[in-house]
C-alpha cells in the first residue's frame, strides 16, 4: 500500500505541491481569523461590511455556472454531443460552490452559528434564498458527480438508480441555479444610495443571470484547454467550437440590454462624465464584450484551441470585473472611508482558490473525470503546440 501511494505521489505534477502549501497557509490564516475575529484579521467596517471575500464569492458563483448551463444544454435542450464535457464541468462547479461556502463561513461574524440560516430562517431576506439555493445546489452537484465516484468500485450497483433520477435532479438544479444567480443581483438592488448608477438598476438580477451563462460556458472552454496541455485529454475541438458559438450571442444580448437600460433611464451621459467609474465600465465593455465577441464570432478562432481559449478568457475577465465593480469598486465611499483588503483577507482567498485547484487536480488524477473526453497526446507535447498556434503567429 505504501509503495502504491509513493508511486502515485511521484506521478503527480509538481505544481500540486505548491498548491498544497498555499492551501495550508491560507486555511491556517482562516483558523486564526476564527479565533481572533474579523476586526483583527480584516479591514472591514460599518462603512464596508462586505469586501474582497464577497467579491470573490460572487465572481466564483458566476464562474461555476458552467455546471448548470451545460446541464441545461445536455439534458433539457438535448445537445448530446456536449455530454463529454459534463464530468469535468460538474466537478469544477461543485468545487467552485464549495469555495463560496467556505469563504462565507469565514466571513460570518458569528461563524459558530452558521446553521441558524436553516433553523431560524428570515423569510423576508434575499440572503435566505441565496443561502438555501447554494447549499441545495451543492448537494445536487454531488449527486451529478457521484457516477464518477462509484463506477469503478463495489458501489457501482448504485449506477442504474443514480441514472434513473438524473434528469429530474438536473432540472431541479437548473431551477435552483437560475434563482440564486439572479438573487445575487437582487442583493445590490437595495444599494442605490451607494452603488454607482452605471451599475445600479432594477435589472441587476437579470444582468447577473445572463452574464453567468457566458462565464459558465467560457470556463468550460478555458478548462478544456488547460486539461489539453496538462493532462493530454480534452473535449473534442468541434464540441469546444459549438460551446464557443453561444458566448458572443449571450454577451451581445447582455450589452444590448445594458446600454438599452442606460438609454431608457437617461443615464448614457454617465458613460463619459463619471471619471474612474466611466473607465471601469468601459473596461468591462471592451474586455468582456468587444474582444470576446470579435474573437469568438470567427469560425477559424472557434476551431483553434489557443484562439478560443483567449476569447473565452476575456469573457471570464469581463464578468469577474463586473462582479468586483458591483460589489466593491463602484461602491461609493461614505464619510471619507475607503477599503483596502487586509493581507489576511488576501491570504485566505489565495488559500481557498489554491485548494480548489488542488482538489480538482487530485480528483482528476485518481478518478475517471476525463473518461468521456478524447485523448489528444501527452501533456508536454500538447503544451508545446501553444507556441505554434496560428493565432500567435498573426
């Protein structure tokens, strides 16, 4: 047994050990935060009760949307050729939501009463719906991923039962995801006194939902390219191209709605007269709109692994910037107070993010996560092809 463990550890990529160290350090800081309290370990205040951790959470929820987006495409809209992407996407989604729950736990003032949201619910709070939906959907993701965990061991007799109820469970998961993705925007609808008008709107729930579709699909594309380089396995190029086809249409629809809302409310002038806020908005539009729409609208780019990854990466960056704008950058200071994260806040985020990558790497190494994907060569060979991409040549 010890020989087998040693053999498996030697086969692991070296970056896994770096991730393990970062995870241990970050979670160590988290344990100290639980002991010392928020005042000592964060720069949060009454003026800024939410900071980096909440921005990270909202960004991670949007990035994890690939699980329910792909589930809807495969099981509801019957895009069977996308099924090969399901296992790695569900794993990424589950780990993303798990990281959100971990950060929320550390962000609670009374972390020892985290269970109160379930036994003492406040039915007038949008946070209740978000908390319940995220917790319930995390359980659904475990169910969706369970075939990977049981198919090669003594529990494989459970597979027929699991598959029997997969479709109704997936539909429930898509419903829950639609609810909490939009409800996260609802949390900031009441922030009209502080959230800049370029972002504040009653349509925030709709904008959060639509942009989550684009970020979820984009993460699937980026993740498939990384696995192509590191593990030598990936989704077929035509499947990636088909997924990428959706992204520019979703982003175009999103920005048409956004500019339309600004026009109807008579706030278009704010695009040029709001100083730093104007720059942030245009950065969102260029990074998360113009560039990915231009790239992913071209068939040649969609069928090139590097090109499609670059386009998807810009789409991801735009959505992440949007979440940070809404939750932090575009929040107006009060009483002259500003917010800069404490180093421990940053350390915890780095630790949790590293933990997600670490667990993903370990699960992908020991379980058949990529069994339905296609082998494309050895990792070193595939990574070397990056420099030969026609996108880079031009």
